[in-house]
């Protein structure tokens, strides 16, 4: 299954936040039946945030590791325009939805499921995704 990972799921791992166990478990399913995809703008934001908290060297290493198992979804001008017209209060969330459509994701994995209520692609928290689709090694 193709999954678009919202930036907050990746930040859980980068900064060992509260959601890290479930987010890590979802990511562990990628390459084992699931494909991970990320938005181009998420990559830039992740690099910036990791560099601010740690260093430029750590940020580049983090992004290199991310891109070893996740693909950057192809999006462009038309996708950004499309996202402007969706009834979603947060434009960044609308962009994530546009990216999910562009890469044909089955769902968006996010810790802010409620913010994607109007998304054309369904959103699930890592915990809900795991309860519905299982974790690595589970039948």
C-alpha cells in the first residue's frame, strides 16, 4: 500500500516525540508491503528543523537516511493551485492532500487526522493504521 507520511510522523522519530513508537512501527512496514512517500516541501522543512535543533551535518544525514526508504512525490504548480480550492483551513495540510493524490497514496499517515476531514485522500493516525493493517511480523 502506498502511504504519504505527513511531516509530523517523521518529526516524531527525528525528535523522539510522544508518537514515536507508533510512527516508527508504521515506517517499519515500508518496504514490507507498504511504500513510503513524502512531500517535497516536507523534506525542506525537516532539514530546516533538524538543523536548528542539531546541526547541518546531522540534518543532511537525516534527510539522506529518509530518502533511502521514502520517495519524494512528484508535484508541481497545478497541485499547489488545486490545494488552494479545498475546504481545508490549513493550506499545508491541503498541500499534503494534493501530494497524496499526485502519488496515488491510499492514505495519509498523520497525527492530526481531524485536520484532514475534508481531504480527498483519507487520513489515519499511525495507531489507527496499525490497528487496521497490522505491524511488521503480525499476521
